[in-house]
């Protein structure tokens, strides 16, 4: 562990003209180039030096051929999950893949047939919809209950919608975009319903390290729940290395993991970027202090935004997230349609946020804001919003 390093999250990082989706993709995705981008879920912070250094060192060999995983990589994942989340896993429980979204799609093929049903809890990360539809499965929407911005699972509604065709539940834990860290008790109730109806749970835990309260990996709760679950994770969000395309699936159930492996190999998603392997290993071996400091800074940005809204009597609401660096902004107090709000954000505020409707029908009049940037840059963005949404 590198405990003596200080991390400067106030440093401005110029990401323009680097093939950066968040900055260089504005025209493509929004139709405008002159926007302040607070959308894509990656961070405008430098990737920590202990990752950069191993990448640079590896690059000195000037050979970028095919690569394989190592025992050290698995050990780093095992130790990270044990030390950070008190979850005991073994090498044989892990399968390396090139991304959580490709893995989701593979899971849908592995654990259901065409025409079967997949439960999603909206508002939810938009690629999940695409994964279900592209595999010719049916989306079953189980909306989260919204109590003044605090979301909870509607388990009664969930169970009422289960049919013999329901084969999968897509769990987002912690939840993107609403920022909930689900309680152990809530997860247990959810899992017991799935066990009762023999529904496989795909648990996306990619934001599990960026949590501000205790996080419980679903499969760590009991053997029975672990036997019903496949977990998808990556160091990508936590350490800002998503572009290196390295992720992993975990399951204690050999039958589940073998079914997944078969489809992953069919789709050729088991081959990981050379730098992805070494960056992930370095992150998990040296990253505990970085994560601690990162969470402090993100909490500071969350509190700064809350105070800014209160000080300026802004009518935009959000519930402070329990995890992630994402704010789920509620514009419903304005006498404007969703499209009118979106147009003002783009053409007057000049801010690029994620459109809430893309997260499900209950995202109407919501927009997702990414605050993983310097506090100075965040204040500039909030000023831009304030000018048009007083």
C-alpha cells in the first residue's frame, strides 16, 4: 500500500482532443460542441500514479502482443474483496472479461431463452435495456419507489410481476443513477424472492468501492444467495481506467459460472486488454488509500452542491447519494416539460447531462449529473445551471 502519497483532486486535467467520449463526443451525442460535459460516468481526475507507472514501465518493452492473466491478478481481486468488503472468494470463482456491459449481455443469453423475461428496476443504467432487447428477451419493469428522492425497492410489485417466463433479475448495487446502497436486509428479501422463483440474479457491483456507507456484496450474505447469483465488477469506475476494458464475473455456483463462460467464449469477450490486466492488479494492490481520499473529495463535492442549491434557493432537488459520483437531479418543480428542460440545459445553460428518460419512464424531468471533477470546475457548472434555473 502506498499510504504516503497525496492525491490532488483539485488539479485541472485537460481531456479535450484525447479521443475522450465525455469531451470529444459532445457534437456526436448532443449536437453541440460548446457544452460543459457532466455526463459520462468517468472522472475528470488523473488516474493515480501507481497505475500510470506500471503502464509506462510495461510500455518500455515496446511489444503489445496477446496477453494472459496471472495468479497475481486473481490474488489482487481476492484480497481486495476480502479487505474492502469482507467477501471471501477463490480463484475458481472468478472469470476475467472485457467489460461489465458485454458480460450483462452474455448473462442474458446464458440464463434465459428468447422470449423469456428479465426484471429491471427503473430508473436504471440505460445499456441494460439494450442488452435485454438485443437478446430478444422481454423487459419487465419493477419501478423503484420514490419518497422525496429516497428510493426503495417495491418487492410486492416485483413478486406480482413474476411469471414462469421470468428467468433473470438485473440488480444494480450500488444503484446507478439514484445512488442507493441497498441494506443487507433489503438484499436478503430480494434474493429470497428470486430463490423462491428460481430466478438468476445478475448483480452489477461496479460502483461498490465508491460508497459512503457500508456496502454488502449480494453473494456474501449466504450460501443460498451466492448459489443464485453472478456478480459483475471492475476497477474501471473506481480508478478511472474504464477505457482499459478489464472486468470480471464472480459466482460460487459452478453451473452458473460455466454457463456464463460458455457464452463469454462464444462471444469472444474473455480476452482482456494487455494494459487492463496490469492496471487492475496495480489498482487493487495499491489503491486503498486512493479510494479513501477519493471518497472524501466526492463527499465534499456532494455537500458543496447541496449547500449551493440551498444558498441560491434553487428549485432543483436531489437526495445526497450513498454511493457513486452521480447526482439524480429532479427538475419537476419547474412548470416545464422534460423536453423544454433538456433544451434549456443544452442551448442556454450549455451543460451536457444524462437524459433521465433514458433510464426509464420514471426518469421524466430528471437528469443525471457527474460531479467527479475539481470543485472549481463544479462551481462553474452549477453557476451555468443557476443562471437558467433560478
